[in-house]
């Protein structure tokens, strides 16, 4: 609800797009939020890099990195309470700042989602072969790419046929992943205390103290790696129009998802570095879970960790398709994208056209970059942190500005609706600037090559931004109604409930 209503296309309001309302409950939303972050894969690929930066204090980095995400989640909570629209950042930034900022916020979210689908599908393809012991095929770019494409198609199909099917598949995939991760942590810690494996170190509460980290630069380096392993919880809010009690449940699920992720990351980080010590994680930083699997669980049970990464990547592929298609749907029905993307399947009640297009674009992007070089694929993945920081930061600022007339009504409102999202946005702004500086150096790219004197990840990000601006002006030229909308102010009644 807002105090000023603009003229938008009929049926564009929350609950009027034709999606299946009330299909998800709180638990289903939390499952989607946790699965979207790919915790198994995130830990496997990021934990070693965090240890490189801060040594034994990786558990401290896990909870420090959680803080800005929790702050931004608060912004999502209150904005969703005011307007439970599946366009999330796009819709809210449009209301707070106007159509131009809203369009670019939605574009940033879409780019991050499309690019990461390619990475997740590649991991799913590789680990599909590792699970069955076909290490040779796991090292084949051709067969991994073919299998990755199959994963994109399968997960897109599940999203196409219904939100309930998506939720049911997530229960299975996430359950397998979490059981595997906590089994690994429990066995690792048991062995540390009972058999003293080589290089093992008994956990200490000191590991959770960020003030013990050697320098502020080391702390920042660790946070820059770890913060993005929380990304994805906002998928819970993207399916708000299909969730029971759409003004409350999605926001609650977003906050609870980040808390659950915090518990997973801290526990597994402690167990992983305790078992063989931090040096082992540094030496095997490309996949710390696979390296630890055989010694912790023994053969053939070490396959459990491969299964954890596989289910993690495949589940996240699916749950990344969900928000991207719903963002496109909302942008289309509000006139910011071509209206065809606003079509909802008459039987399945899903964004049918947007789902098909998202699958096609993801496959083309994945296969195209793989044909160019795998380094180009990895460099594109490195660029998404900038887009994540951008659209999360815009959302935090949108919360503060949208509710600006109500911030002084109580101390609680001032802190939770104003200060907390603003601090989250400032943190995201710092991360964005730091990422731009770091990725401008070609040495920080996968290949080490220089593109126009800059690092490839930064050049790729700039290309996406330029493309977005071109498409935005093309849309403005052909459909100006959306761009004639004005910024709005939140209805004071929103915070009364």
C-alpha cells in the first residue's frame, strides 16, 4: 500500500498476475531460501579462500559476513510488507526512486542470476560424474557442459510445471545436502576429540572472535569472500505472491534463512579446519570438502560430500530460476519489459514464457562462454559480486527512503526500518567499491589476462551495465508509459500491523 498510486498495466498489482496464490507456507519458503544459497557448494569452494585470508578465524568471518546480509534482509522484510510484489528490488526501487533506478535494480538482479546459473549447472554436471566415479568424464569440458545443460533444462521444466513441484523437489535436495553436511561435521569433530587425526586442532571459542584477526585488511579480505556465500536467501521473497500471508511470511522466511545459513556455515567451518588444521584447507582450497571426505568419512561414504555439493548446485540452479523469472514477469506486466514475458501459463500458473526464455538465455550464455574459454566463464562469475552488492544496496536504500515519513514514529521503527537497512546498504556500497578496485587488476582474474587494461571480470560487468542502459533506453523509446511513473511514499498503515 502506498499513499500515491501510479498508472500501471491492469493485473500488475500483487496477487493479480495470475500466479498460484497460497501455494507455499513458511517452511517451504525457508527451504527455497536456504537451497538458493547452495551451502554445500559454497563451503566447498569458499572456505579454503577464507582460511587463506584469516587462518583459524574463518568461523568468525562467517558470522561477521552474516551481519550485512541480515541488515539487508530487514529491508526486504519491510518492503515486502508494504508491497508483496514478485519483482522485489525492481518494484520497490521503482516506488522509492522512480522507474530509471527501478529498472537498473531489476537488471542487476537478473544479470547476477543468469550468470550464476551457468556456474551452478557446470558444478552439477561435473559432480554428477564424480558421484558415480567417472573422474575422466568429470574432467571433460564437453561432457560436463552437456550434462550442465541437461540440469538447466530439467530444473527449468520443474519450475515451469508448478511452484509446488519446485518446492517438493527442494525438500528432497536440501534435506540430502544438510544431512550430508552435518554428518560430516559430527564425524569430523568426533574424530578430532577421540583419535587426533594428523594436523588436527581442537576447536576454541577464540576462533569466533574477529578482533583476534591479524589486521583489518585480512578481515575485509575474508568478508569479501564469505559474504556472497549467503546470497540467494531473497528467493523467498521473489515467490511472495505464491506464498501464504504474502505480506509477512516471505520476509520472515528471508530472515530465518540467513540465520539457518549462519549455523550451517559456522559449524562446518569449525569442523573442517579442526580435522586437519588450516594448512590442509589452504592446500586444497578449490574443494575442501572433497579433500576432507575420505579421511573423515572413509570410502565409500566420502561420496556423501560429493552428493552434498551435487544436490547443492542442482537445487540452487532451480531456485535461481524462480526469482529471475518472477523479476522478468513483474517487469513485463508493469511495462518495463516486453509484455510477452508477462504471460502466465494458464494451467501451471507459472511465468511460462519467462521460464522458457530464462532457460534459453542461460544455456546460450553457458555454452557460449565455455566455447570461448572456461576462464571467461569463471571471470563472468567473479563479476556477479558487483551486481549482488548493487541490487542489495539499492534495496536497503529503497527501504529507508520509501518509509522516510514514518521513521520517527518510534525508536523501533527508526532502528529496524531506517538504521539497519541503511547500514546494510552502506556495507554493500563498500563491498561494491572494493570489488571494482580489486577486479580492475588483471592479476585477480582467472586467466590473468588484461582486457583494455582492466581485469576481465570488471570489463564483463561494464559490458552488462552498458547493455542494460541500452536496453533501458530502447524500452523507453518504445514504451514510455512505465518511465512516466513517479516515486511514491509508503502508507503509514503498513507499519501498524
